[in-house]
C-alpha cells in the first residue's frame, strides 16, 4: 500500500526516521481496517490518519530528549530583567524631566 505524500513531513516534524514512519503508517492502516471493516472510504482514511498521528505522537513521546524550551524562555526573561528595569527608570526620568523642564521657576 502506498504511503501518504506528506509522510516525510510528518516524520521530520515528529523527529522519526522515514522508515519508522512507514512502519507506523502500515500499522495505522491495519488498525483502521480492523476498526472500520472497510477499505478505501473516507471513514477508513480518516481513521488511518488519526491512528498514524497518534502512533507518531506516542513514538515522539517515547524519546528521552529533555524539553528545554520552558527553561530557555525563563532564562531569557531573567537575562532581560535588568534591561527592562533600566528602560523603566529612564522612561520615568524622561517623563519627570519633560514635566519639570517646561514650567518657569519663580525666584523669591
């Protein structure tokens, strides 16, 4: 049976080799055949694709790669904190300067 044309894209997106994705596709087709009892109709292909995406997700989750994205975002925010604070101080200083520089002073 032919594989979907987007199978390499799905495989790259999940971080799986194309050969492994092909094996998962054939497993999804067998599951869809067992669940629907039909071959070739829209319900069958929809079930095959749902099974394939579920199997790809399970395969991706079985990898032991750490999820570092939240840590990187937190570190980026911590790194930018002094810069943001300095920006706030300068904008407050500028607003205060603008407010007081326009009014004439009285000499007593």
